[in-house]
C-alpha cells in the first residue's frame, strides 16, 4: 500500500498538528467574541482535523491499513462540519445546518468504501480523492459566504485559493503515482502540508479580520441607533403630546435664538374655549385641541413651525414667507374649523382669532408681541361686536 523505503516526516506531522490547534483556537476565539455559528463550526472542524492527522501519521508510520478507517472517519467528519458551516452562513443562529449533519448516517458505508479503496488502489488513491472532496468543500464555502468588507474578501479569496490548491494536489498525486516513481507521491504528500499551513494561516487571520469588521459595523449600527434614539428623545421632549405640535419650551428656545426669523409670525387663539369645556366636557375640549394641532400641521410647509403656546393658544412661524400669503393660509384654516365635527355631537363650529406680524429685521420676540396684540385686537372686536363689519386686515 505504501512505496518501499518511505519514512514518515515528523516535521510535517508537527506542522499539521500545530496548525490545526492554532486554527482551532483562532476560530474558537472569534466564535466566543461574535457568537457566530459559522466560526464555531470551523473551530470544531479543526479539532477533527487534529485527530485525523494523528491517525494519518500512524498510517504512514506503521503501513497498516487498519489506521485508514479512523483516519478517513475524522477527515469525513471535518468535511461534514465545513459543509454545515457553509449552510449556516455568517450568522448567530443555527438556521438549517443541522440537516447537513444527517450525512453522518452514511459514515459507516463511507469508511467501508475508503478501506476497500485503500486496500485495492493504495493510500495515494485515497489522498487524491480526499483532495478533490476538500476542494469542492472550500469552493462551496466560498460561494456560500456573502459577508461584506475587506476581511471577508480576503477570507473568500483564501477559500478559493485553497480549493485550487487541493485540485492541484489531486492532479499532482495522480501524475506522480503514474510517472513519478516510488516514493515521489508520498514525499509530495508531506510537502503539501507546508503550503496548506501557510494558506490556512491566511484563512484564519482573515477570519479574525472579518470578525473585527463585523464588530465595527455593529458599533456603527449601535451609534446610528443611539443617534436616532437621541433625536427621537429630543423631538419627544419638544412635542406637545396632545396636539403633536412643538411645545412652549421649544418656542422659548426659538425666541432666544439670535438668528431670529425671516418670514411671518402668526398667533391664534380659540374663541370661548372655556364655554366649550364647561358645556361639553374636557374630553371634547381635548379632541378639539388635538384636531386643531393636526390641522395646523397639515396646513403649513415642512420648513414652517407650529407651536402650542399654552392652553388654546397657538403660534405658527412661516419661514421665508410674505404677510399676504400667511394671512390667506390662516383664513383658510379658520374656514375649515367652522366645519369641525365632534364624534357624537355632529358639526360644532369652532372659531378662533388670529393675528400676524412681519418678522424681517427685528427679533422674534418683538414680532411675536405684535402678532399677539393684533390677535387680541380682533378678539375684542368680535366680542363687542357689531357683526356686519368685516374684521380689519391682521
């Protein structure tokens, strides 16, 4: 089964074993840090490869076919686990990799077949076949992995290169067996251990790079999520929960902003809101305020701002707008409120007084005071009125 005069190479054996332990530890470390099943399965695979190398060395040392069965068993288990890793993918759950482990059921038949091949054609036939199988498994992992980043690209390139190298191993073993003379193929078998060790080193450390990139992606995602939560918290802090408009605290900060406002300030206040609360109750009053908030928000541009100043009083800031258009917008809102309907009560016309002021060239506080005075002027006219007169321009 082995060529005469061949002696196993202890150095190649130690390199295989040290490499298997190193790669197993690297992938186990990455698995502990990432909890990605993909890396955990690679760690298990290298433990199996470590055990397989022990039996493979005994096979070469004793030249006894009995060592071929355990050697092939652990090599086959190594292949199964790598297929399972490819099926699991770079994820933190098991997905469907367990279905691949059903291949274990054919293990006795496989071992018997390998033993028969080894007895009939020699150990070189087994190694050639095993090299083809490993090439297919590495290629499968290459195609299955779709992680982004430089580390992932290097990892996938290492898998592709290993697949090509194992194909080359199979071809060289076949050629040396046919033309190389004993024990040329067996010496090549040891020489390939050095090349495999280098390529697997690249694979292991690119796996660590892939994990590092995934951690950096996770940190960036957490940073983005934290920034989003902060924005939502800031928005929630500035929102009036009943109307959905900005609240009085937000308006106070806006007034204190030294940049001021280029546009128009509008102040509006419901007429006789206390009477509505007394007659229909506070729930109806809250529904009215909520709908006024929604109406104001729907009636302004995204660049404009609407605030609940307090109670039933509201402020609208029309940015980069002229007074005529702002007054027309407020008139439209007033008209829509006259058709307001309350659930269970039908149409309940709502009126409110409003006033505007041009904000250009002065502070927002001054403009707000003027709009507030104009609004109360209108309110007084309506309260004492004489109803045939049309209210003056505001």
